[in-house]
C-alpha cells in the first residue's frame, strides 16, 4: 500500500504541480531580456518561501502527497481480520 502511495505521488504530483504553475499566470518558456513587464512583475513578488528554506513548490508537493495518501486510505477497504474457528 505504501509503495502504491509513493509511486502515485511521484507520478501524479509533479504533473499537477506543473499544471498549477502553468495556470498560475504569466510564465513564458524562455526569458527575453527585453521583457521589462516580466522583470517588473518579478521584482514586485513577495519572497517565494513560506518558511525559510522551504519553497512554495515543496509545500505544494507535500500537500499533494498527503492528499493522495488520505484519498488512498479513504477509498481502499481495510483488511478484514482472519477468520477464527468457532469456540468448542
């Protein structure tokens, strides 16, 4: 079960993070020095860390990993205990 969670998290989380980053706003594939609007936008941004040493991307990865774990544990049925022979 843990293996499936880890594999799903490593396969799904990067894809979702890339999608969220792409949807978040203006982010061209390459940087052009003449793009002053982007340069001004980058200067106006608040620091990209939530906690010193921990970026937004890492926080999103952790949250999505936990979400996958919770969804997995919610929808996967618990193992039923082994059958015991009737008492004599």
